[in-house]
C-alpha cells in the first residue's frame, strides 16, 4: 500500500464516526484488490452494490407523516412550508433548544393545522425518539452538519425516508454510510439541494436536455457569500464558524455543483473522475472574527474555540469527469465579492451564465442575446414544474421560491410512489467534494479520485430531476 493511499484512507475513513472495524477492513481490502487490478486505489471503497436506488420507487404514501429535526434558521422555514402542501402531517418536532420547537408548533397552529405535533427537546439525542416513532414516514433533518449523517443513518435503519439539508455528509466514509443505509433499507435519502430548483437552473437544465447547448463541455458553480460575525448569528450559526475554522477546503460545494451535475447527467451517463483544489491564505476571516470578539463577549468566546490561522479565504477546485468534461467550483465566505453561485454552462452551441445578474444566454462567441430573445427562450423552455407551481412558490418564499418547489416535489414523489428527483448517490457525490478538496489542499493540490458511489451503475442509470412532471404532479399546493 502506498503512503499516498494510506494518507487518503486516514483522512477519508478513520476521521469519520460510526464505522465498524470490520467494515473498514472490508473496504480497504476491496480497494487493495482494485489497485492490484490496475484500477484506481482510491475510487472504490466497497466491492459491490447492495441495491440500485437510482430510479427506485417506494410504495405510495397517501399522507406523508413528517418528523422534523432542527428548527433553527433553515428548519423554521421548512416547518412553515409543509402545511401548504397537500397530504402532509407534521407529527414530531425536535430541537435541542425547547423554545425553537415551541415556536415552530405555534407557527403550525397559527397556520390552521389542527394536529398538534409531539415535541422532543432538551437533550443531545432527543432526535432518536423521532426516528423511532411508528407514525413517522419521513425524517427531515435541518441540524448542524455534524449530525446530518448520524441522524440520517439512524432514521433509515428504522425504516424512514430521509431528506437532509446540505451537505449530507462531512467525510468520505459518511458518504458511504448514507449510500449503504439507503440501499440496505431501500429507503430514500435526498439532500435538500434547493438550488437545483431555482428558476434559471431549471430553465437551463431543460434547455440542456433538449440539446440547446449542444454537448456541454464545462460548467462552473460557487458559494460566494460573505458570512457576517454579528449578533444575528448568535443563536444558530456558531457551529458553522467552527467548521470553517477547523477545515481547509471547499466546505459548501453542493449549491454550485448540484445544478451543473444535473445538466451534465452525472451519475447517469457520466461521473466525476478526479479533482484538484487550491486555497488562498487567510487574509480576512481571523481579522473579522477578532473584530467581532473585541466588542462582544459571545464572539470572544467563539473566537477562543476557533483556530482561524490555517483556513484559506478562497478555495478553487477543478474537476474532470470520466467522459472528459470539466468543472470549476469556488468557495468564499469572507471576501468582498458580491453574492454569487456563478452557474455557468459552456456548450458547443451556446453558454448560460447567471451571475452577476441578470442571467444571460450567449450563442457561440456572439454577444449575449437580447432581453426579448431571452424571454422567448423562457417561454419555450420553462419546465412544467415552474408553470404549475412557480408563482405560488414565489409567494410562499424560501430563497425566492426554490425551497418550496423542492419540498412540494419531494412530497409529490412520495405520495405518487415515484423515484425522487435526487437520490443518495447525488447526495454523496455533491457532498464528497468537501473532504476531497481538504485532502488536495493538504497535499499541495495533488489530484484525488472521486469514489464511484453507484458501483458502476452510472453507465446505465437514467437522469432524475423530472422537472417536466412526466409522472406525478398531482399534489395540490394549498
């Protein structure tokens, strides 16, 4: 075994939680066999696939009974949206802070929901009781990142479908835990990657599928979103500061990579092959936190927990797919850059670019098309999900409506017994970028292979994201 591979396994496997020694030995042995056969010694950490969850349709649920865990910033928004979707019952609410669950329950009551959810609060493992309930079909996880995989695996092992906020996992091994639990139990695991349901992203996905861009050669995405150290963050974002202090990589890749992967049919005709990642030094994060700490005891205590010395401000990651396409992904939460997810698709016939807004389309080397021409393309390529639910989604809100469209479609698929738009392989693929970039940055930007979470099934899997509602679409928004 090479030193290079030992270092990878140490980062990807041993740093994670909940993996038995037997499972680790089995994966290491499988990887050794693959290396001996001339295959990548890092891309396959298990010998076979239990069951292919791509295209899997679970039995219909006339009523989707939800247990929601984590009523912080994102979670409170989810709870507010669910009563506006037909066939949903919120049976349980759980948060470490009792006041958050109480506020969420009061919000449901104010919205006219007669069923009073059971509250589970006040202890670190109260979430287990939600997963153990017989009257919960779907566990919705909106907690800090470190709890995403442990709760998701626990829930699937108890027969629940799971939707989890981004990222679904923090380590390579956690990604494998999600895949194996989903396959073993035949329970859906969907990461709540809302940007895949944003309006321009769905428009360009529909255009890509109908050949407007020709062959897509390259895509770009990002999370460029300045994080402010202020009183507003006191109640629910400290954990995120600590994450960015302790880890040097692209820690939040899913917003950018999700829509690009969908347009490129990743995991269903192509897959991510390898990446390289480079990070700047820290020119601003430590200074920003220090400034906040000087005037606020709360941030002073937070600063004491966080070693901000080694966290780079801007991470840039380059990815190549098996079929020869490329991607560029960036992460930056502390610079003066305006908010951007970039969302760029480069094809042989046309390109799309969302930021800086307004979103634009160009044909070859010509200038971007006019607003009138763009409007005509919108009329032609706007997918059915937007025509059906888009205006209501804007009114309900949630990042401009994309959150509501995502949650509506999730419930619609479960009620109609359809495959989910995004499956566990997508969740693992998008999430694994973070630990792989950490490894690359720590090893002088050397390349590192992506695991094949589909175990080869990507060659025949069919694309998900049924944005034209060829099946389903029957659930009402109320």
